[in-house]
C-alpha cells in the first residue's frame, strides 16, 4: 500500500522564489521518490489581488535570506522594502508602489506611521495587525502575515493595506487557509497525471534487491539472456563472475543480522560504484552476488574480478572488521546454455573456497 504525506513552505531559490509543495511517495515502507509543485510569488500575488481587489498586497523577504540564497548577479532584482530596512522587495513580484490603481497610496507620512507601528511585530516574526487613524485622510488597516519556509521558520511577510476598517484580521487567516486548500487541490490534480508514470517506476523497483538496491536475480537473468542471444548470433564475448562473502554465517552469528545486512550494503555500494556502465551487478541469493561483463574475455574478467576482490577487502565494515570474498569466473563458450555457464562459474567459486578463500579462480 502506498502512504501519503506532504510538506510545504516558502523557498527562496538562487534565482526565483515561491511556495514549494513536496509530496513523498512510499512503497512497502521505503521512500522511492516524490512529486514537487512550486507556485511563484508573482502568480500568488496576482491571484490574491484578483480575489481581494480592495486590498493592496506586498511581499517582502528577510534581507539575510536573500543575501545567503540568491546568486550575486540576481541580487540586483531586490530593493529595500519601504516598510523595513531589514527586508527586501523583489522588483518583479507584487504591487507597483507608484501605481495609480493603489487603494492606499504609500506617502512618506503613511510609511513613517507603518514603520513605527510594525517594529515590535517584526521583532516577534509572527502575524500581527494594527489600524492607523489619520486626520482628514484615509484611515488604514495594516496586516502582516508571516511567510514560513518548509521547516516552519519565518522568512518574510505578506503585507496588506486597506482603507476599509471593517475587514477583520481573520480575513488574512482565511487567505492562508484558501492557499493551503488550493495547494492540496493542485497536488492531487498533478498526482492523477503522474500516476501512470509512478506506477511504471514502482514496477521497475520490483526488479531490484530490497536490501542493497542493486538488481535482483530475476533482473540479472533478463540481461544475461539478452547478452547470451547476442553471443550466439554475433559470436560476441562476455564473462560472468560469481562471488560469495567468506564466512558470512560467522558474521551474522557473531555480530547479528543487522551488522550482516550493513556489510552487504557497504560491499555492494563499493562494487557498484567501481564498475563500468555496461556491467550488470546483482544479488544472486543470500551472500552470493553475480557480475555480468559484456565484451570481456577471460583475462579481462580475471582482472576485474581481482579488482573487485581487493576492493571488498579494503572497505571499512565497522565492528565487523575485515571482509573478504571468493570469486569464480567463467567466459561464455560456444554451444552451451546460460545455466551451464553459471554452473561453471559456480564450480570455480567453490574451488576458490577450497583453496583458502579470498581468491579468484578462472
């Protein structure tokens, strides 16, 4: 069963900013990916202006956030906010301070009043509002709505100015709730689009080993059968190496299965990072692993096997200490089956075990 949960919050990017919604995808208790949706602040301000034309809406960001996050060449897109020197306006987002369409013109006198009344609220970095009564001029209601990032830390403010004193602070709370509901709707709409693609990805995960993340036996056989068909048709060469961790039962009995599993993860990761892209590395079963090496003759396969064997013995396996593998190598011959090829590699693996382990037999 797939479980659902999501996180959201404002994110200042290197170039753009906006709200980001991350929808994680889990399968059988494992995180396998995510769907992410971003809404730019410019689009959000435009939408809010359409919904609440009686208000002037502004957006300002903590100046330190901008300096730390935005590319230096992009910082010219920000100017000091008229509401506080510690915050910046993105010149491409929000209302135009010189627009004749403003409900509340930003005069110097009004800005002085707003600054003096907002100092304490900005220090608290939370939501707040106040009402400015002005003799013979418009009375102004000012609301500050804190913008928080994904970890719930305040990074800026929506600022709302209105000359309608009947608008309550709860109106801004309603805006926030509408934004949340709208984000949820967008996420679910996108999920319906991504569903088929994610289902294909989950299907692909069924071909991998749950513990180590490398291919499982079934996936290896699919690749090997294709390589074998190529070998029979075009006389191409390829080799396989079957490897087994030495004394792995002793590791499990001595240190426990959790440490044994960690040994498997460390070993497979080290090997997988040092193979060619054309090589196919898979878990064959238990502590046995198998490697398909296309275009590799017996001498080349021995070199690769020895490289893998030495790489395994050089890793740090924590309290387990040193771990070694024994390897059996076989090159594909004419007029034989894949099963026969694997059986020959298996014979060489057991010969390596009988000859003292931590060695390669070809």
